[in-house]
C-alpha cells in the first residue's frame, strides 16, 4: 500500500492494540500524575487539585536543585563511560565472523533476562570489601608477596582492600553495568549497516587505522551513538535503585528524593512536580536532538 | 450429489457444543460460588513484614481453622501505606507500626476491631492494652514491640564498645565502620542524642539534629535501608543502627555480635495487627488475629524471631535465656529513656526535608 488511506482497516487493525496500550497504560496515568503536580495535600490521602504552582517552586528549591545537578553529572559520567566501553564491544560484534555474531549478541542481551534487582545485588557481592574484586586483588598481592619472599627481597605491607562500594564510583559502575546493552545494541545496529567500502577506501588513500576510525567510523555511527546516549542517559538520570543499594552517604540522587516523596514523606504533589521537571528536561534533550539532526533526514 | 453427513460426526458436533456450553456455565458460576463460601473455609489475605512470623505459623493456622492464608510481604510502613492509599487492594490483615496506625486511622483506612471476636486479647500484658496511639485498642492489637539501637561487633570495638549515641555521633572512633538507617529515624535518634524529645516539632531543634548528622557524615560508611545487620555480619561495618530483632537474628549466627540501647534513650516502637476496611473477609481476619494471640502460638513466634512479646501468657512459651536477655527485654530504666514516635504530618514533613538535607550534604 502507498499510504494508509488506501487500506484504512488494515492500518487501524495494526495501530489500535499498541495505541490503546500506550494511551491507557502510559498517557492516562502520566496525565494523572501531571494533574497531581498542580495539587495540594489535604489529609493523609487526599489531594485537592487547586492549580497551584507551589510544588514546582518548592521543587526548584536550592537543596533539590543541587541534587538535580548531581544526578545530571552522575548520569553524564556514566553515559560517557558506557559509550567508551560500548563502542569497542559493538565494533567487535559487527566485525565478527557471521557465525559468531548471534552468540556474541546473545551474550550482550543475556543480562536483560535477569531481574534488575538481582543484577544490582550481584554487583554488591562483586564490589564489597569481602567481594570478588578484592579477593582477586588479594590473591595477586599474596602471590607477589610470596614471589618477593622467595627472592629474599622482603615482604609487602598488609593488603588493604579497595573501597569500591558505598560511594559515587560504585553508582557509576552500577549504571554502566546495568545499561551497557542499551548502548551496545543501537551502536551495533548502526555499525552493522556501515559500508565496508568506506573503510577500504580510507585505508587505500593512506589514512592509518586510528585516523580511519576517528574520521570515518565514528561520524558514520553518529545516529547509533545518539540513540545509545539517549537510551542510557535518561534512565540513568532517574535511577534510584542503583544509588540506594550501591551508593554511599553522599550518593543521594533525584530519583531517591522523588521516591521518598511518594513513600515516606507522603507528598505526592511535590514528587509529581519533581518527576515532571525531569520529564521536561528529557523532552528538551529530545527536542535538541531532533533540531541538531534536522539536516540528516 | 447427496450431502453426506455421517451420523457420528453430527452427534459429536452437538455434544461438543453442549460441552462448551456446560464448561462456560461452570466457569462463570464457579468464581461466584467461591465468594459465597468465604464465610466457611475461605481465604484470609495477610500482608506482613518479611521474616516476621514463625516458620509453620501459617500452615498451623490453616490446619486449625480450615481457612487458607495468602501471605504477602512488604518491606516498610511506607510501602504498606502506599498500597492502602487508594483503597484496599484486598488485604484482610495488615501489620503497621504504631505511628502508621495513627496515619491509617486519620486516613480512615482501618476497620474498628470487634473485641468479641478476639477473646485472646485478655492474654496481653496490661501495659499494652491502652496505648496513646490507639486508646482502648479500637483499631489495633499489639504483635511485637522493640527498640532501635546499636548492633556492634565485639572484637572490632574491644575497649571502645558503643554505649551511647555520643559514641557514634560525637566521636570519630568508628570512622568508616558504621552504618545508620536511611529514614527519618536517624533524625529522631539525633534529637535524643541532643537530649531533646524525638517528637519535637520545633524546626530549630530538627535542624540542629540534621546538623549533628551532617557533622558525623564523613565517618558514616553507608545509610542502609534495613540491611544494617547484613552489613554487620558481612564485616562491612562494625557498628550499625538497627532494630533489636534484626540484630538478635544475626547474633544467633555470629557470637561476636552484640546489641545495646544507647544511654541517651532511643525509639520505642510497636508493630500491630489491624484490619483494613473494605477487606474481603473480616471474620477470617479476626480469627487470624485471635489465633496469633494464643499463648503458645505467640510464644513460639517470639522464640523464633527474637522480638520482645507483649503477650503476658506467651511468656511461658519463650525460652528463659530469651526472657532474661537484656538485648531482647530491656530493663525498666532503659525503657524509661525511650520514647514512642507520634504521627503528625507537619512534623514528618520537617523531618523528611531535614533528612534530604543530611543526605545531600
């Protein structure tokens, strides 16, 4: 069919299930929360919709703004690390021999089949003082100590385990670990479609491997990079589980504050206002992306 | 050409239709029948904290009364309240803490109890029959009570055992080795450390408590949401702020751990059994509560989960070393220094904002 007008029934048959789901389970609840953000609490459970902007003004209090900025910074750092780690992985998978590709893709997707909470707890077991990273380092340390003692040079001081948990670094590691597939898959999709002829031409014309990578591969992978960055940055901005479990006393992110408003503080209007400020930022980023990409169509 | 319709297939076709009709009828009637039979067998939906009941209590109840139990778990009072906010999603018995009983009563989510259906209430200790947060026990029945205090590892704090909040907040001897809870309870204990009432609603006092915590923050390893005892037993921290029962449960696994209620006093809490309004089976709910209050049942649960029991008759079924253990049943002087938190939305808002300030500092 050329346009949907030629086969309207088929068009609506395909659109309706997904469209209904989107409206009923996404747009309607989201609008309810949006309406709450203009309300006031009256009593322990009731919210009066008064059209007040007091919640937004309270959400922009310097205390909460500093937490917003911290969350933006941590999300940006985690996204950058995810990009740096994800790009080589996507390159490796897209240049792999065809019979290995499905297996490698499966290995990337496999963590999705495990619950997010379990994956985060697994990170705790890896990063804590008596965790696997420190076990490994201690084994290496003891080995070096034994080697030095064997050579008669002297002993190393006692092994001090690294504090990899309960700080901001742990939160970044957790975000990277959980959201890496979101970066690898869009990048892989773009790199897969890359015409290898460009690379051959570039190498033939005398550019080195690194120059080719920087000038040809990365610019051509831009749509994938942008998709991957958006898919990682936006969930990382609102994360609360990872910072709750892996973070330290300073690692309170805006997601944790919003969660507390909806639970302990029982202040749904304020929580709604904060959530929507995050949403407006997200819309801003998406608008910026389409503005920057307007020439690429 | 004559239409060939074998007799057999026609009979099969109509009996298949009849089978479909029959099964559809049964399918629509059966759920309605289920609801009608609630008064006898039936089912009771219980919503409780994790690891907060005996291993066989639920099966024993089903055996004794023939009522099935659907047992769901929650992790915090906030989760319980959030579930009940927009109406009862189908729970018959819930286990809120004292200040949340007040909150639920203010939100009109609780059914007044029919004391006639809970004769075992006479087993309760006199001290628990008329509390401030629920006069005359109109809405709640005590389940367990306890304190919030400090669990610590004896070998790691040799000679410097924590005895007061001052040891945690006022000095850096446990720097990097201690964890606190991550809800407004920390503001309340900071108020106790400053010698103030933990029910203070004075913004200046709450800010002072927040400042104490901000000053102590460089020495705190983590704010643990109810997992302090796991950190203690794993060796991540040597001193942690936790509920007494949680520490006692890990003390059975590791002899090197101990529990103390700090000198300045602490939070005294009580978990209760309530019936939310709009539940499907209030009769079974009353029966469940009455069963739990039986001396032997309540005592057995207490012996397993090691929380102090408000049931005087159940004390006979609690082993003597538990009854004489000051970590489980604190002395009268200790209890006098502890306070019960009272619900007040304005005060809670101040404490939540102070907590956000502490965590952001």
